[in-house]
């Protein structure tokens, strides 16, 4: 199985376009020849700059969200075609912060995943349990449900194009990383779920990332786990040196 490790940054609501420009120039130099695939998911206002400055580099660019409608009266939203026209290749969908603060539901996540695939943008589909759910021992059921609903309506061939990111909410921005074993066992269960529903080919070829306080010090161990194919990195993706270490982990 050749699932290439993906080091994906999620900048969240950080960096102005001018800050992004100087950061990306430095990053491009620093991750040149990195071992892993490198992706940065940046705010809408930085996309054009990011795409331009990464042309001819090994860095791909993603958005952090998009709408599931094609166009129309949806004030404040951004469509798949708008992203495509800029040259954006990836989009984060269903991040827990969007689910928590902006009423993103499993249903809208599903609609967005379907739209992204239809348009040829790679969705980075986020899932993960809260601390309460972990303590209630419903992590596996919860994450399976999120994944099954999010992928509903996709063919097996299309599921393989999705990047899944397992991000336990209690580990995001808290400095409290899941242990390698905790992270790997949920990623393994997501893969088992894909195997049951879509078969071996999909399970063996779909990339599953871990996210939640990934940093320069823990990335190598996490990425070495059987079922973890890289990371979705928040805070540490905002520092060139740290993200470069992660890109080589
Ligand atoms: P941190 O790496 O800052 O914990 O954020 C993780 C995350 O939410 C990435 O999407």
C-alpha cells in the first residue's frame, strides 16, 4: 500500500494576505524537497496569494470551508467554482470549529463533500469526538456515524479521493495530544468502517490524518503509526520551522 503521508496545515483565522505572502515565500524555500506531501489550508482572503506563490513548488493550497450551492443568494458564502477558478485543490469540510460555532451539521457536511467531489476539489473531511463522548465510551460509534453520513451518496471510487481527518475535539488547540495509540485506534476503526461499507480497495487507499496538537516533537511518532497517514495541523503550521519538521516527519 502506498499511502503517501500528507502534512496539512490549517491556518484557521490567522494571517493577513501580506503576512501570508512573506510566510509562504519562506515556507516554500524551507519545505523544498520535503519527504511528505505538503498542503496549506488558508483563509479565503489568502487563497489567491497562496496559489500564486506556490506555483511550481511542492506545496498545495486548500480552503477552510465552502458552500454546497453552486451560486446565488447566499451572502458571505464561497462556492466550489470560485475556489476552482483560483486554482485551489483542497477544501477542509466539517471542522469541529465550524460544527460548533457555525451550525455545520452532518447533513451540510455531506452536501459539501458531495459538491467538492462533483467539482473535482479534494475534501479534507473532519470528524472527531468531544471529551464527554470519549468519557461516555461512544467515540467509535460517534466517529463512524459522522463518516457514514458525510460520505453518503459517494461511489467507492469517489470515497478514495476524500482525505479524512480524525480530530478529537479535546486535543485541538489544547496542547493535549492524543497518545499515538489513542489516535491510531480511531484511525484504524475509521479504516475498518470504510472496509465494511466500501471494501478493501477503498479502505487501503484512503488517507486518514490525525489532528489535534500535532507539533514538531510528536509528528514523526504519530505518522509512523499503522493507520495514520499524516496530520492536520493548526498552531504548528503557523511557524515555518515547526511545519517544516512536520513536513519531513
Ligand atoms: P491544533 O494543531 O492547533 O491543535 O489544531 C488542530 C486542528 O484543529 C487542525 O484542523
